[in-house]
C-alpha cells in the first residue's frame, strides 16, 4: 500500500520569568490531514489510520 507524502510541522517555545516557566507547543501547526499504515493487521491486510489534527499544549511550572 502506498500513501501520499506529507509534511507535519511542530513548534514549541518556553520563557522563564523568575521562578515561573511557561511552555507552549503546537503539533501539526498547519492542520495537515495525513494517514499512516500499520504493519499487517489480521488476515494480512493493512490497517490505515488517520493521524491527529492540530493540537496544542500550554504548561506552567513554578519552582519553589
């Protein structure tokens, strides 16, 4: 099975202000729709699954 090519861009950044650290991440920045194929599934067929759309994470950390 041949799937079309794709490019996924992930970005992240962080800043520390005193004891507070703020981190932000965006996965699949351009919301690319793409699929991946697993190794042979049951009965020798290929299993093709869609991958995740754009998602983001914000993390706050305070150091005592």
